[in-house]
C-alpha cells in the first residue's frame, strides 16, 4: 500500500513539474515571437515623437560607400530586405516603382540587404528593377544600428524618414504600395 501511495505521489509530482515546464516553455516561445520580431504592422511617430535617424554608413552591395547623413534634407525610405525572404520578393516590385515615381520629388530610397552575399543581392535588384543603393549587411552591423527601432529578425521592414532626419513611420512586415505612398506624402508635408 505504501509503495502504491509513494508511486502515486511521484507520478503526481513529475506530472506537475512537466505541466509547469510545458506552460513556461509555451509562454517563453509566445513572448519571444512578439519581442524578437516586433509587432507586425505599422507604427507612426508624429509631432515631437519622431525618432532620430542613426548615422549609418557602410558599403553597398555594389561596393560603393554610402552614408545616410548625406541624404539629410530628403525624405528617405529605408527598406530592410533579403533575397531569401518571400515577403521581400513580393514587395520589391512596388518599392522599385514607387522609388522611381517619387525620385523627382527628392525622395530617396535605401535598402539594407541582410544575411545575403553581394551577388545574391545584386541579382535580386536586377530581377526586380531596383535602382536605389542597398547596404551590404551580411554581418548585421547596419541593422544593429537600429536596435530598439527595428528588431534584427524583422525582415522585411520599412522606415520612412522626414527631411529633418526623424523616423516618422515603421512598418514591420510586407508593406503595400498604397500605405507606402501615403507615408511618403505625410513625411513630405513635415518640412
């Protein structure tokens, strides 16, 4: 009888430990999804809430040097992408088209090609007709400059920056053409 009671107690304790462990693991994974990738969707920063654009410089996938500070005075659309990313491939034609449409108004597009080699990035740009420069960010250091703004696993992501160098919008996930055009127009009105 004592042996059966002891066995039952052990089974209950082990079951409770496994149950609590499973619950904690589930909660940890759920929390990691929401914080590692950020909230998917659009965040607007208005008025004095704009976030200063980090001073980022580095080599493009074409081998040229690029500094975001040199683009101050222009509305900037900064897109984080990778040739391996299906949503990036889906949004690329819209980005290429809108960059060409808005260039005469002084809007500048810049990409951050993450976790890619330059050859794959250049092939991606050729395939989708992208003519704006993209940082070569194989090591993740360019994207790390945006810590607290764009999570490192949030690919694709798009930032819209006003002429004064403040981030006015952040979209995590694929951005559609209508939304992007509206965000650019809003940033153009800010100065």
